[in-house]
């Protein structure tokens, strides 16, 4: 999964960032499927294009299977012009309710975190400018 600035392999922030991405992936998949059915590769592309979540197939497909087993998704095989059938996923009524619940939680949670981060924002901006220009801004 790639999102944000690149880090070195041993950067301690990597584990934290990976956990944040993993924790938000279920909501991101439900959100991608909100407007209609998609097959696996389309889901991966939407995640990458809309959220910069670059997710390996080996991460998404087990999550899709779990969401289906929990009743949040339905799937069907559809013949394709490309020659092989594709498995399409769509939200069930339960999945739509779950997506709304998760989105409400996310919005409240992120608003609260944003409030905590407000004092850091100007500090982080100055630090980034210093790294880029080599000059401390005042």
C-alpha cells in the first residue's frame, strides 16, 4: 500500500501508517461500491485513483470475501467481452447501512483528530519548508 511521502524501510512511522491504511480499507471498499457494482480490478483502480490507496490484490480479495461472508456484499459472476467471467461485487442493504455507520464514525473521529492536530499543522508546515529549502522560515 502506498500513500503519502516515501519512507525508508526501517522508519518507525511505517508500521503506524500501514495500520491506519489497513483500518480504513474496509470503509474505502464500501465507499467505492456505494454507486454500484464493480469487479475486483475496478475496485483496486478506484481505490488507487480516488484515494491513493495502492492495495495489492492479495489484500483486497480476502477482505471482499469477509465482507461477503458478513452479509455486507453480494457477488455474481458475469460473462465478459474480454473472454473470461468476472466476479462483480455490490453492497447489500446491510452493507449500505454499515457504510453509513462507518462514514459517520470516520467523520466524527477525523474531526476530533483534526482539532488535536491543529497546533501541529503550522509546525509541520514550517518543518517541511525548512527541509525543502534548507532555510528556517519565520
